[in-house]
C-alpha cells in the first residue's frame, strides 16, 4: 500500500502485450491523478485500444502491471472493474433492447440497487439528451444517439475512472462539441482517459497528452508544454513589399537566422524565416524593413500545432531501424 | 448469484420478446400433440405420455441449439461481451446466467403439453409417477443439450456455426448407443454409458435411477465448466 497523500488513480508500469510474436505495446508506463483528463493520442494500431483493454480487465498484459484506484487489474480484477466506466470503440449495445432497459441492465450488473438505478437512469438520460428515445429500441437509433447511449452506460454508476475509446468518432459536428463538453465536465470529479486520433480534440479536452506510436510512449506532457519543448526552431512568417533579392539577403544577414524561404512573386512576397530557438527576431526584422524603406504588411510568429508535433514525433520514431 | 439472476432475467425477457419463442413453442406443441395422439390411437391404448416423451429428445436436440446459438456468439459479434467481461461480473456468472435463461426458455415449451396430461386424467386414470419422472427426464435432457449449445456458442462469433455444431454433437450422442450392438466389450459399455438416449429411457418408464441423474448433472456441469474456460481463454488471446 502506498502512503502518499493522493495516490494516482491509474498507475501503469512497464505494460507490454504481445499478440503471438507481435508486440502491440511495449513498456508503457504512466500515471493519472484523480480528476485528470488524459488524452491518448496515436495513429491507428499504435496500441491505444490494447492499453485500454488491459486497464479495463478485458485482457491481461504479457508483462508489467496496471492498477485502478489502487486495485491491480489482474489480481483484484473485480475490484478494479468496479471503479471503471468503459466505452469501447465499437460501442457495443444490445440492439433488441430499449435504451431504458439497456441502461437498467448495465446498472444492475455493476451492482446498483433498483432504487439507485431508477434515479440514475433517468438522470443520465437527461445528461446525454436521450429523453425522446428512452423507450426506443437501440437498433433503431442513429449512430450519434447510439454513441450517447454508450456514454450514458459508461457514466451510469458514477465510476472513479472513465475510459473512453474514440468517443467522438462517427458523430456529427454539433454532437462532437456536445460530447467534448460532456467529457470535459467529467474531469475534476472523475478521472478520464480518452483515446483519439483527432488532434485538436486533445488540446480542447485534455490536460495531459500521451502520444504513443508503434506500441511505445513517445511523449507525455501538457499540450502547451509539448509544443514548447518541441519547438527546436522559431518560425516567423511575413509579407514584405520590396526587391526580392535584397530582402532575402538582408533577412539572411540577421544574426540567429538559419533559413529564409519565400513563396509567391510580384509586388508583395511572403517570406518564412527560421531562427534558432529562443531568438525573437520580430523587432529586428521590423526595424530593418523600416530602415530600408520597404513595406511590412504582415509579421507573424508560427507556433507548432499539435499536429506538427505529432507528425514530427511519429516520423522520428519511424525513421529508427 | 445476483449477477447470474440479472443476466438470466435479461436473456429470458429478450427471448420472450422475440417471435422465435412463440414459434418454437407452437412447433413443439404441434409435434408433441401429433406423437401423443398417434400413441394413444392404437388397439390397446395406454394412458401414458411416453408417446410424445421419447421423440421429444430428438426435437429438443434440434431446438436447444436454436435457443442457445445466439447467447454467447451474438455477444461476441456485437462486441457486448467486452462490456460484460469488463463489468464486475465473474465469467461463471455470465455462463450460469445464460444457462438458466436457456433452460427456462426450453422448459417453457413443455408447458402447453400439460394439457395432454389433463386430457389423460380426464379420459383415463394415468399413473402419475412415470409422467412426473418423464418430465424430470426431459428437463435433465434439456440441461445437457443446452450446455452443449452454450459451449458451441462460446467458441464462435457465428450463430449458425454454433447451432450446426451443437446439433451434430447432440444427434451423435442420441444415436451413439446403437453402436453398442456391434462394438461389444469395453467399447460397447463406454458407448452405452455415453448415450444420452439410454439414460433417458428409464425416466420415460418411471424409473429415477441415480446413475442417470449423475450422468446428466455431470455432463452439464462439465460442459458448463468448459464454457467458462472458453470464455476465460478470450482474455488470454
């Protein structure tokens, strides 16, 4: 037993899973504290679902360990599972049941009493905006509503840990926004892990991101810190009116500039200046352009989006033998 | 235990909400009634239900797999098994719940045949012993047939495969006893003991033999055990 003040809600240590000879995940370690929303980011087949299936007790790891709320997912599987609400990627639902009956059944097998179920089922139907469909057969619902039913069953028993595998996939944009807000609202009280390959989603919803690629963790950090850390170079974009060759030379001669590229031609040309990390050349460039009597029409620093980071990280990994 | 009953209740409700339940009951009642009428229409009719009990084993060997085929195969196909196996429910509770539901479903097809018994008591004076033991035998036979069906259903995501495999196994168990006559010796004895029909005939005659009870119960428990194992093995793949 750990005696720290607030033990992590989810603790994963050296998790490895082989399917035959194929390693789905290798040596994954991370912890998630209570109330945190963690994003699991990676391309398809990176090992996101495998990790989630191990956490939910659906299958055991080949080696390594994982615990939920202090319970080992293999040795105290039932206790660990009691603390989990899980939405698998395929949103498994009994199509021949009504929404209400399905939720009631899911509550019952998670040990909720009849009275708790009566209260909570209508509550989550409200939270997930399913009122109109509560007596409909699940098989007749559209994809978006099925997804909501899936989320409703995951939060039904107010679990400490919510594990959502691609919760916003296949639903329309308005519902995506609603779903994200819903997930965000779970943070604080519940601990949430959600997997996705939609990058902006992570910066919108998650406090921390794990990027995994080919079964290995390539980065864990806050979305903001990640862009900070990975910004080896600074980039500035600008539109300048002036003689192209002279502008290029002048820009190249500024201290700290590593590379200048240009796009477009004619009167106004766009330039892209890459400089060493930490150097902010915006003022220098503005002064230079003013001194030369050219026209500065735009000057803009470029921050790396999560997308760039993701591509850079996964590409780097892929380059290695 | 509570989880078992929750699952059993859900499956039973699902079964009776589908038209399949009533079609199965209607088909069985029609066949049983025909067999009953032809058995008491002879020159010296006996006031027994043996006439429909004995052919019922074959009918049940065909109907039980139809009821059990979806129970685990469909869960695998829909992916709901993942939700069930990640809920705080033990694997054997899942299997037992499905078993009880299937048993209730299959035994419910026997209910309309009670009117045949009523007819017998109305027009004759039947010996109630063989009637009760006959029903007991058929219930025990159902348990065995369902356990075969469940095991098959746990091994595949395809319902048709599950049904065909279990029908095959059940029919083999029904006719395997006939091999006794030409095998003889130890093998003949083994085949006779394995035969699901030999153990049923005593019940139809009104004899409740512990041998037969033990046979059906052991058979059922062993296959349910294998089903739990098969479910568990999905975790290790």
